[in-house]
C-alpha cells in the first residue's frame, strides 16, 4: 500500500501558476481545477506595447494560467479579451498584486487556439497587449476491447 502511494505521488501534476492562497490570504478562485498539463513560455516582446506567450495545455476541463504585472510591480487596473479564443474560455482577475490570465480549452478539443489579452495599466499609460498561442492536446482515452 505504501509503495502505491509513493508511486502515485510521482504522478502529481502541478499547475504552471499556483493560484492558492499567498501569505495567508485565501485566493477566491482557488476552487478552479488546474489542467493535468500546463506549460507556459515567458511572454516576450512582439512589437510596440505587445508581448507574445505560448501555452501547452490539455483539454481535460482544467485551466492553464499566465501571471503578469504592470512594470511597476502592480496588477493591471483593467483588462479584457479581444479576440476571444475559438476553442475555450479565458478568465482574467487580480489577486495579491498580480494579474492572472487563465485559459480553459473546450473539453476533448485538440489543436491550436489563440487569443489576445488587452491589459490596461491605468492613468495615462497606454494599453498593453498579450497575444497567446495555445497548443491543446486531448486527454488519452483508453477503450475496452
């Protein structure tokens, strides 16, 4: 029994970004299920006020998240998505001085998806954009024979 527990512990998948409580403050969105696969590339400059990020995620009804901030180290004042992904949904929120962009692909979808996040720093600062290209894989299905 103990050997089984140790072997299963090695299968534990961790989300790309931990949405749990930080510093004793509970995250109100910690109920969301992380995807079994979530790999996010560091957003890189892709033009004036634009960054590009890549994401590899499994369509197992779980999210994959990108953590970002205004260069001054604070969350964005506002945000949006335009255009939205065709094969999933995006949820953006602020928590503990960060802005989180979570993407959940449609269950069992496999292929490419993309979306653009509009990030508004506030004040007179110009809007910023993050173009996200997601590679989505469907979970393996074992059939009975």
